[in-house]
């Protein structure tokens, strides 16, 4: 790696290595070692990687925590992971403090100017409070760790909690064979290879660093010797400016970011020189075909998609040409991977038949849910795993995602996939975002509800929305109930917290789905 950039701060590889090694010595002084956990609740910042790399030098697990979580969720993760140290940004401290278990050493990172500007944080709120231990001062007090690096395990990623309690996905250190297999699939998916000239590749962290995919993209970028630009949060025009100013070559995005980029005014889109871009990877959610096509028209045939999960690894890949030839696909199975579509009682389904998606990437070995063997058994499908997605394989072996199994609505015995309705709604002028889910219905068991966030200056009516949908989907799929909100609850990763939207309806009915 040549340089890591965050706002007006730049750290070269030697300085980052030095601070990571100092952090490792500090962690060891706290009694941490192989198999220990180092938790950190940090926004996108250089210190995120100092902590992560420092933990890895000891063979300890890095446990990034979603800073959107509640204090109760924070406490659960700290207790579940048995973390003895927590590194946190100063501005997050007041909200999260009630979630700190006794005995956890808290180290506070000052919130830098770039973060304060991006999130509207007062300068005083970004300062380390009196009586707290400042991360920078603490790290400076230790000599660099000089012992050989321990076996570096994967980070423990706790799921976002969009459907339930966070789950910690745990993997042990990889064998050399597994490391080589992982490098091959990441090289394919991210378009990154080891280069002789540091800085020839410039990548950006545009999504939340605590999320598995942006984190893996950044860590593999380190290995590839790339310059890394850490953006404090996603903003469409700011990303375009960074591409131009830093000559970014490789990106990892999610479809909601494509949507926001495409909604920029034409004069804004034309203002920036994007000619440095070579490879854009995206994942995390299916991308509507018209959105993918629009991005390829704008940025060229450099858009690539893969499908995977923290549990199952990366199992499909497709380039721009394949996406255009097979609209809606998330790719075809990659080497060393296996995909099965399963029906009732685990029966294997054929091409075109919709069922539960079960996958395995042989190169990375098995995983566990931390302290929850029962949950691990529940997702096992005869050696493959499922994360609850529903979809099908076509005759050519391309995979299509219909929806999350938990999001599927069963109305009068008929399966309805909200993702199809959401995709149709995204085409309606005046709609910025939407979420579709099932709510209680005395007659049909469940009926379809849509919650819509309109674009500024637009006020679509229920009747207009329903009429628009009737021209595009079957009548029984058109939501009976439509509500409008100012803002949908979204994570930085783009996921909507459907559980928060859905829960009041079911609580009022006095039953679960």
C-alpha cells in the first residue's frame, strides 16, 4: 500500500504499519493475544484500519460494530464476543456509553474534521472528553510490536440486525491453500491483483467500513499495494469528485448508490472526469436491470457483480456483457463454488423453479455463529448453507434472486415477492425509496403494504401509485395499503430496516408473522 487518505489526512504505508504495530503492543499489554477480540465502533476513518491491522498482528479477532446499533445491541456484541477493549469515535460515545459492560477498556478516537463536516458534528462533540483515554496518545505510548505476526483470523462480522438479533460469523485463520483460494476469488470479484508499482491502483471505501464487503475490499486493496481513499460517508457528487481528484481506479458499491448517482443532475454528472475508473464491483442486493444498464451506459462496461455472503463466501460473478445479455442475474457460479435451489423438504429444484438458495465456496472452509451452534445447524443444507435468499437458476446456470425468504408475503396461499414490487415502484417518477412487506390480514393471513419516501417536491397519491403498479405487475401483488414517510430507515450499506417498519403492524395484531 502506498497511501491511505481520509479528508485532509494522509498516511503512508510505513506510518500505518508503525501505528498498527504500536497498537498491537498496546493490545498485548491489556492481555490480548491469539483468539482474543478487539471491538471497535468507528465511522469510516484511518483509525478503523489501525485497529483492525493491529489486532491481526496478534492473531486476535477484529470485531467491527455497526455504529447505527443501539446501546443494547452494542452490549450484546461486546458480551457475546467477549471483547475486553473497545475503540470508539468521540462523537458516538455519549449515545453508546450505556452499552458498555463492566471491565471493557474504552479507547476514544477524536472525530476528525472530515467526519464532523459529513455528519454535522460540532467540534466540541468530536473531542475526547476529559477523563477518557485518547486512542492517539495511548498508541503513542507503546513501542512497535516486533514479534512475527500471529495466525490472522477473519474479522467477526455481526449481521446488521435488519431481521433480528445480530449474529457473529466466526472463521479461524486460513490455511495457505485457503488463503490462495480466497485471493483468487477476491481478485476476480474486485479486479485487484498484486502490482509492482505501489499506487498504480487507487481504491475507495465508499460504503460503511464495518460492513463485510467494503471491509474485505479495503483489506484486499492493502494487499494489492493500492492507494486507498476513505470517504466519510456516501454522497454521490463527493464520490465523483474523489474519483476525479484522486484518480480512483477501483470501486466497490451497492445498487442504492447507483440509484443515487443516477439521480444527480446531468450537469453534475458531466462536471467530473471519471476516465481513471477501470473496475467497479457491486453486491449486497440485486440491481434492477434498467439501473445496471444506465450505469454501464454512463461508466462503460466496467460494472461487475458478484453474489455472496459472510457465511457462504462469494459464489457467482458476472461482467457487464453478461449482465446485459441476462438482465437481472447476479452471475454464474464460480470455480470451487456450488449452488443448489431447494424446495420443500430439501428437494433439489430444476432450472426456472423458485426455491431457497443454498451455497458453498469450498475455498474458505466452514464457519460458526459465535456461541450459537443451534443457529449454525439451522442454516445448514446438507453441507451447503443458506442465508434466507429465494431465487432460481436459469438453463444457462445464471442465478437470479427473487427476495429474502423472511420478506416473502404469503397472501391467501400465494407467494408474493416484495422485491418485484419494490423494483416496479423504483421506476415511478417522484419516488425516491420504498419498502414493501407483509402485514396482518384477517381474510388472507397477510396482505401487501408499501411504505414510500417521495422525492422532494413530489406528492404521489395512493391511487396514482396503485394505478402505476397495475400496469406493471399482477393485480393481486398491488399493495392494498400504501403509506408515505419523510425518510425510510436505512443503513449506510443501503439496507432498509424492514423489521422496524413491519413490527408495529404485527404488534398491533398481537401475533408474529
